[in-house]
């Protein structure tokens, strides 16, 4: 019984090394997602938030997306006719 209590007390607090690794992964996720979203002409703010909250899923998702193509908005129909 004493061994069980000792093990529970030793593992009761958060591991500082694990917290640092998670924070680094989240920051890297934000940077990767924002840069890739900018290259694909997507919203960088939303992808930055998504990359912080779920970094691995967001990085996979943004790399599978196609670019968002913006067509010319200033074309007048009279010029084409």
C-alpha cells in the first residue's frame, strides 16, 4: 500500500518537460499553418488559432488543401465583348 501511495505522489504533478514540449509543438504548429495558409491564399488568423489548439491535425489538414484562387474582380463584361 505504501508503494502505491509513493507512486501516486511522485506522479501527481504536471511534468515540466512535457509542458515545454507541448508549448513548442503548438508554436511550431502556428508558424507552419500560418505560412502554408498564406501560400495557399487562405485566412491566416483562423489557421493560426487552429494550429495552436490542434497542431498535428491542423498541419496535416492545411498541407492537404488546394490553393484558393482569386479571379480578377475588375473585368468589365463590355471589354470582353
